[in-house]
C-alpha cells in the first residue's frame, strides 16, 4: 500500500514547482523584461539584458517542462542555477524566513523582504524530482510506454 502511494509523491511536487516557476517567469515577462534587466543592471550583473531573458526563459520553459514531466532532470539544472543565484545575490542578507511580518495595519499585513527559505524548498523539490523521476501523468512516461510497444 505504501509503495503504491509513494509513486504519486512526485506529482504534486511537479505541479507546484512547474507552476511556481512559470508564474515567476510570466510575471517578469508581463512587467516587461527591460524592468527585470534594469534590476539586474543595478545589481552589477554582467550582460544584464541577456541574463534577464535567459532567466525569464528558464523560468517559463523549465517550469513548463517540470509541470508536464518532460526532461525534468535536464530542466532542473538551469532552474537550480537560477535559484542559487537568487539566494546568493538577493535573499541571503535577509536570513532564512520567507515571511517577515513587519506590521498589521488597516491596509493589511506589511511584510519585509523574503529570505532564502522558498528557494531552498524549490531546490529540494527539484532534487527529489531528479532522484525519483517525474511520476505519474508525465509526458515522459507516455513516450516510454510508446517505445516499449514499438
């Protein structure tokens, strides 16, 4: 029973990580890649315009690959690199916690800058998916089944 349930474990990881990455990439795209490039330029990132597009495409295409269960291990490498860069260039100075409640006002909760907690969770999920495989309902599995039949 436990083994039959364990085979489903990668599915929620894949859906959450894939969707999360795609959301971040699409948010950068919808706000305009030049705005993200300007942020990278202010952080002294070399080739900031190219790196902005590379990050956006990694988040959108890598997220889609993980979500669909296609080439998860290959997609995880650049996705992990994006996370590591985010940790060491943005989130590390703010500590571990991703939620920093500063105050609760009439307008609602006010939060400070996030730490690296969520980045570590994404990295752990990617590592789990690489180790376990994409799980059920993965496009990769459909290709494997078709190759066995042929």
